[in-house]
């Protein structure tokens, strides 16, 4: 079963893909080079964050 953060990451990536696809279908405008370059970066950053989430360290007094 997927955890909340994993589902959230999946939804973010899916939304990017669906938005680009709908923009192409309705406007006939293909995704820009920046969008195509950003997509793998976003996917990889979400995967990395899910594998190694931020853990707050306790302060030493």
C-alpha cells in the first residue's frame, strides 16, 4: 500500500503529464523544451525525496 507522501508524489507527476497532454490536445501546442527538461528532474527529485525523506535532528543543549 502506498503511503500518503508516495501517493502525493505520484499525483504531482501525473498532473504534470496530464496537463502537458491536454494542452497538446486542445491547443495543439506541444510541450516546450523547458517542460520536457523539467519533467525528468521533477520525477527524479520526488523519487529521491521519497527514498530519503528529511528527518529533523534533535538539538543538543
